[in-house]
């Protein structure tokens, strides 16, 4: 009971501080860098908001090379637009979010339990730009559990893996055609270059 009271008081404190901060001039601008106290409060609130069953959940997916390979493909195709292939968040959009996209390789993320990471991926986080990627029953969402393994692997990502991910990143039809033409050229094949912009 005492623990529940303390948790309740903690949540109220977070809400009060955040509410006061939001009514200050410029508080809704996404160009500000979150102060340290806000980051700490937000992490504490996220921790409290994650149900215990998920915080303590163990990854049901075995960390096999096949599972990691599928997660790499999924991350490159769905997540890298915001998080970057290496998980750094250094993308065109990453720094423009509020809060900015996290570096998934950093200690605060890597220190989260597998269950916490899964919960964020499947359910998302309100007011951050992190969408809820999970569909249907979370108990059956093995793709998100695979991504948890990949997030753990990000600090050890190789240059070969990043190069492979670049080929898996979403592209426009025109950009993909240009990349394929470049690949053929680098492979020594003869091809007719497309004439664009009068060149």
C-alpha cells in the first residue's frame, strides 16, 4: 500500500511539474532542447506507466541469426527513417522531434528491460512521435520482440550490416532506379544512363 501511495505521489508530481512547464512562454515549441529535469521526469513517468507484467516480461524469441536478420530488415524498412540505420537518431527528422529521437545505442535505452523496450515498440509513447507499431494481440507480436534483439545489437552493428541496411531503406521509384544503375555501373556492366534535366 505504501509503495502504491509513493507511486501515486510521484505521478502527481510529474504531472504538476510538466503542466507548469507547458504554460510557460514558448513551452510548445519543438525547437527547444529538453532540460535534464524534464528528461528525468519523462523517463520516470514512462517507467511508471509501463505495466509491471511488461517491465518484467522475458523475450520469448530466441536471439538466433535468423531472428536478428529479420529484425535488421524490419528496422531498415520501418524504423531507420527516424532512428537512422545505426540507431543514432541522426536523420533529417530525428532532431526535429520533441523530444529529439533517442540514440538507441545509449545507456538509458540499453538499460531498459527487454519488456520495457517491447512495450514502447508495440504500444508507442504519446506526445513523442513514437507510434504504436504493434497490431492485434501483444502476446503474438513476435516481430517487436525480434526488434528488441536488434536494439541490443545496435552498439555492435558492423559497417557491412549498415551497408546492407542502406539497400533495404525505403526509396522512391526514381531513387531506386538510380541506385540500381549505380550498382550496375560499379559491377562493370554496360547500361544506358537516363537523361535527366537536360544532361
